[in-house]
C-alpha cells in the first residue's frame, strides 16, 4: 500500500460533474470510455467523498489526500487510507481519473 500513497491522480478532462441537491454526479465521457461504460457514473453523496474529489488535482499524492482527510474530518488513519484507496480505485475503474 505504500506505493498507493505515492500515486498522484488527475481528473479526466472529459469527465463532467454536476451538483444536484448536495450530491456530486461524476460521469466520464472521454473517447476511451467504451459503449458499455456509458452508463458508468458515480454519485458522491457525502462531504468526505466530495472533498476527496476536490483534492484530486494532478499534484497531490494519495498520501497527501489521506493527511488532509485525517486532519479535516478527524478520521482514523488506517480506515481513511483503505476508504480513500477503494474510492480512488472505483473512480479509476470508470475512467474518471488516471
């Protein structure tokens, strides 16, 4: 997992987002998104998920994002790390980040 913490993600520039009733909808539309993927999107319903999305800037490592989440939300470090890595994996899977 140490390598995961060094990874830096950036948002796919062809991913669109919309906020509706306090929830953030993330939907990738890039050319590498296949026909079967067009129904793939993520609805970010909580403040932590939305904050992580905001922190994905192509400069901050996963470890830096983890520290920011621990500080801001007083999160338990191991739980924060596993939740963040799983969340980023899901965003990567739908091609919203790389």
